[in-house]
C-alpha cells in the first residue's frame, strides 16, 4: 500500500536521504503501523510526540491504510 509521511521540526534534521526530508512517499505491507513507518524512516519512537493520520490524532500502534497521510511531530518547547 502507498502512504505519505510528513516530518516536522527537528525530525527533519540530519536526514541522510535528502529526497525524503519534509515529505516521504513509499509502500508498506498491509497491517503496518505508524511505528513501522517511523522505523522505515529511521525516526526513533522516543522522538515522536504528536501523530496525526489524515489530520486526526493517532498513536504509534495505529494501523496505516492505503493512501493515508501520516504527520509526525517532535516534542516542542516554548516560553
């Protein structure tokens, strides 16, 4: 199945694959989760704070479906 993963903020830093910095499209086997997609992109689960699938809250163990857009955000700080 084809999915798109968007990386935000510090998750974009130090990416070795320069063609896959902000947004990555790739195929995954059916039944794969957000954690599987993050692992494929070498993003550590500890570095992920917010997950959205098609604009809705999700978790690392949420199964991804064909055509989903997954957005991964790191923890953020501020004043």
